[in-house]
C-alpha cells in the first residue's frame, strides 16, 4: 500500500491524484476559463485582490459562468468599474441588477456593500491578508477565505473545499465521512502533503464539472475508475459490467461466454 509520510493516507492516492491530473491537463473545465481566479484585473494587484474576493463572495450556489457574467457587469459600471469606492457609491438597486443572476443576489448585494465599507475604513480599500481577517467579512466562509489567501495573496494556508472537492474526496475514498466541506478540509489536511494543497481545489473542481458529476458520473469514461471505490455512487448492472470489462487486464484475451438461446414456454 502506498502512503505519504502520514500513516493515515489512503492507499494508492498518488495514482488517483496523478491520473486525475493527467485527465485535467487534456480537458478544459469552466473553472479553468471563468473560475474566480480568472476574473480580476491583473494590471493592478490591489484591484485584482478585491475583484477576486468579490467573485468568491458571489460564487456560492452559483455556476462559474454566471459569476463571471456578474463580475463583467460590475466591471462595466460607469464611473469606476468594480472597486471598493464604486461599490460604496453605487445605488443598491443598480448593484443588485448587476448580480441578479447569481444565487441569493439580494443578500450578496448587501454583503458587498458591507464589505466595501469595512475594506475602506479598516484596510485602506485593500483586502485582509490573514485567514481570520477574511473570514470576518460578511459572506466569507472558510472555503472562500482559503482560496482568497491562495489567489489574492499567493499564500496557501489550507485547502479550499467546495461542493466538488467535498463530494469527490469522499467518493474516491480520500475522506471517511461525508459531513460538511469544513470537515472534509480537516480530513484532507491531516494526510495530504502540503505541496498538493495549492492545486487540489482547481484539479477536483474541474474533474467534477466535466466527468465526476454530482448525478450520473461518467464512470465508464473515467481514467481512474479502476482505482475508485465510487462511494455513494449508484451503478447500474450494465455500467458495472462495462467497468469490469474496462478494468480487467485479461478482458481482450478472455473467451466470451456462449450466447444463451432464449426459449419460451407456450
């Protein structure tokens, strides 16, 4: 059995990890194009940090493409675009209109106003550079805070666990319990070497968006299905037979059973 330096790591986790990584290198997912880290204006580091934080704030219960559309709307606002100052000056109805397609947009518009006020008065219109500081902001939980530290400040202090990472980690046997994303984060951080923390979110999010779907995962197309226990996945008999065929190294050389002749009693 393959383990990291920590005794409680799952067997063959490295094969799973690198198999998923190889798949992701050849398959573009929404997170690669319109994920939160891709939306900010990188010409100004301070503005990029704020726009990335805002994208994360809007992203909960919302698809990446919808979040990207909302950020584009906000950036197009005249005058000012998407900055702390422009959000403070913006009419609440205008703000809500820009983000109307994201989940819980009314609440998030309020969070954005409250956050902008805090950033203006306490952080010189920048964002906090600590996990605790980020989590003190309205609407920012552990996942968003960890990803903000990673993307905005280039500091990996933990794993950002969203619904995809939460689901897939349990499905492939990397976590023992399917409780909460925060519980999954703690489980993963107990055994996954720190060098993998930076890329694990984007890796599994893209895998979950394109192949390891919440409902109806494409197991027969998966390059690591032979390593995956598929915990919690309901597999039909036809799919299971196909998986056995794909996974068996002797399948192509094995004699096929003779077809049964169907008889009926009349």
